[in-house]
């Protein structure tokens, strides 16, 4: 049988459409709707930086008609979504702001009552950051990635052109003005427009249009093995903003002759040229300076889960799990803080993929090193868009005497785990932490994740084996295959084999007439080998429920292929991030959690760790969460066989899973 698969990029755009639809929902507070527009815009920028270069290359080299037309199809979808974006912003949200006493100037001239304040703000603050360049043969200009600029045209015989930066990287994008008649918010762009005569004194202006360039984001290290990888990455980061231009986004009011001149002057004729509006980088809408409490989600105070006793003592009594952001992150921070101060702790091991900009965990590790502990940190320097921050922290930790292990050539370490060794009564005792998400206290406020604290000796022994392997900084090979993992599922060792085995067991149970089910909650489902196994299991009669936030290449509901598979997608105030796999397994249920999505990169090109959940109380809590997510008929949609986001019918009882989970955890912990 020939199995069907959704295209990964079309599927991703389907997810971004779901984000956009949340901005259109009337029940969402006003600023939160603007934030969903912001998230959509930021996601689209990343898509152009990461995926469009691949689609451009595919378009050039492929001869298959379907694949050759894919770039055009993607552009068409984005164009439709951008039009929808404009209708939501201009037709709904800006009028709603005005009804609430906030005037956001958008495609409008500034009124006289704010002119003087705008002028003074320009003269005292903005003008310090203005740079102007005339487009002629004697001047060279290279626009930075995703920075906003004006193309300014002058009247006269020579019709000169100039480029002016809009310094939103140095100043707030919005200027708030309070007057007796109300609150006004002005784009930084419009402050420059109103003062072009001061930027170009004595010039006769003919036009002014905004544009920005989006560039390829991939770092190209070509699996280099020699030299200091940190230095090489630092050089590549410096070059990244000079990468291939994948999009020129311009104000569609710009005359074609001026656009052609701009593209020629900047050497951008081969880039994707995309019509836009008067303003770009609308991801900044999420930081509009609004103060009214009703504009925001009602605050959910995270449940307290920090005990008065030592975290290590609590772990000795049994496994427990923390569920941020429903529960606070204090227990995670205490794990590292206690390890730093505990005189019996001798060693700390940790993998770090994306670190907070002011990481309390990194500070604790540095203190631990100063306190005489042996600290080993595997820091992934190739975490996309976080390379510079990770590199900055790597330098600080190295200076503190921490043993650093950098990226394995050609293979990212995406596992989220930490191990602490204590010497008590002449013996070593281990304590472990395993997470579905990054050890990052900033993202923990908005990403739903699950963090296991365990003193299970068998699991900890396997964690130590993996750290010892990572310490060698080698790619897994035939010799590394001798490392045996019976409890952990580790990509490059046993993850693919074990997952296939678990799916096939369910299929065999169904074929024998027994009940069989699989529940998967993932960020992305893309890898064809595992999807094919799910198709086969569905055909055998296994009931399969998928909760997939983003990319999903599996086509549900197709007779004789996937009629027993349903897909849900949840978008709400928090970003769904936990990865959970539940296999009925003949009544002897197998519950796994971990860092790995089911994508080709996670399975074949990364070190990932999935861990078993053995504690029955934790299993019950996870089941309660999953049950609520499968009942969600407010924030969840189903994904159908045409990749459409289909709202769920109102069954009488309206269930929003994130709110229900928060209430459940809060009441339980109280």
C-alpha cells in the first residue's frame, strides 16, 4: 500500500493559521489577541529564514511537477494568511482599542495635538540613532536581517534615492502619549516619517516606503572536527545576518520603478519579493504599551510545589514530577542551588540546550564550581537563534572552572537532563532530573512541560552512562552500540527500535482481538518510518489519539490506512510543549515522556532522551491531563484529512483544557 503524507511545510503553515485564528477570537483579551498576531508574524519570519531557502533550492533542482509547484503553493497560502492578518488588525483590533480609549495610529497622519511631543521625542531620542545612506555607486549599503528601513525618493532631475534605518533595535517600536482626550500610540516608523525634513534638510521629498530583508538563518559548519568549535560558531553567527536574502518585504505602495532600483542597488534580484503593508515586523504588536488589566489574560498564579525539606530528601522517598507553568519552577532551581551548597555533593552533570538570558541555573553551576564541586556541562552551541546566548554563558562557565563539552560535530544534543552525585557514608548516591523541555526558567513561564525528579537507581545508572559517552564528544557508532539502555530510550541507540516495537505490539494485540490503544502528545510528527507504523497499527484496529501542536505529516481518517486515528491541535495562552507517549500494552501500560519529537532530525540526527514513568501517582496525574486535552472543545481543533483546522462542536459542557488542568493542579496542591 502506498501511504499518504502531508507536506511538512504546508502542515506548518496550517499550524500558523491556527495561531492566527486565535487572534480573531472575540473571547480572547485584546492585548492577547495582538500577541497572537505577534506570534504569527514571528513564526513567519522564522519560516522565511529556515524553510524558504530549502524550498527555493528544491524548486531549482527538482523535476517533479508537484514538488516544483510547492514554492508557489506556499507563497499562495502565506499571501492569504497575510490578508487575513490585515483584516483582523485593521478591521477588529485597532477599532477595539479605540473603543477602550487607546488610539493606535495605523496608516494615518498624526493629529496636531501630538505633533509637538513627537517632534521633541525625535529631536531628543530618535535622531541619535538615525543613519542615512544614498544609493549611488560611491556608497555601499548592506541591510541587516529583519531590520526595518525606509527607501526615500527625492524629486528633481536626478531623482536620488536614500535608505534610512528605523532604529527599532535600539528604541521602543511604539511611543505612548497621554493627553486630556485620551491615550495615543505612535509607531516609531511614523515618528521618522513626520521628521524626514529634519533627516534630509533642504531636500524635496517625492516618496517614502518601508522595506526589510529576511536572510537564511542556517549556520554552515560542514561538520568541522578540528579547532575550537566555540570560535567557529562565533564567526558563523557574525556572518549569519549576511546570509542569502530569502525575502524582500516591501510596502506595496512603492512604485515598481523604485522597487526595481532598490533590488538592483542591493543585489537582491533573485530573492523572493513579497508585497506588504506600510509597517513591517508586526511581531512588535505583542509589546504594545497598554496598561488596562482587562487587555490581558487573568493571572493564573502557579501552584506552589516546593517543600520545606531538602529536594534530595523528598526524592529519596519516591519519584515526583513538576508541571510548569501550572506549578512554579522553584523546585528545579532548588535542585541546583542545593547541589551547589551541599557539602556532600561532589559532582553535577547537565545538558543545556536553550538557556535563559540571566540563567539562575547557570549561576548555580558557577557557584558549585567555586564551592569545589566537579561540574560537567554539555552545552549545545548550535541551538538555532540561541547560539550567541549559549556561547556567552559557555565562556562564563569555562572561566569559573566548569568542564565544558561542546556540540558533537554533525549531531545536536537535544536531551534535557541533569545528574547529581553525593557521597554519604562512604558510598555514592545519585539524584536525577529529566525533562520534556529546556532547563530554562524564562520559557518555563509559558511552555507546558513535565520534569521528573527521580532517585531510581536503574534510570540514574543509564543517565551516568550517557553522560560518560557525551564526555567523549563522539558520534554514536558500532562501538557505542554496546551501551545498553533498558529503561531510557536514547536516539542513536535504541529510541527508534523501541518505539517501533511498542507500536507493533499494540498492532499484534489488536489483531488478536484485544483492546489496543496509543496516545501521543508531540510538538511535531514528521518521520515517515514511525508514521507508517502508526498507519499499520490503525489498519490492525489500534485506537490512536494524537495531540500534535505543530507539524503533522500523518493524514487521519483515510479508510484502510488511518480510519482509527484522530488528531487534535491545542493553541491557548501557554505553548503546548510536553512530549508524552502512552501505550496500553495489554493492560501493562507503558508511559514515556521526553525531549524527542517524532521528526527525522530528532530520530536520526540528535541525541534525545525519553524516560519511563513508573510512579503510579504521576501516571494518574498525566492521565488526568491527557483526558482533559482530549475533551477540550474550546481551544482544541481537529485536523482533518485535508489539513484543515476544524472547530469542535459544543457538546453542552465547554472544556478548556489548560484552565481545567490549572484548576485541577491548584486544587490538588492546595
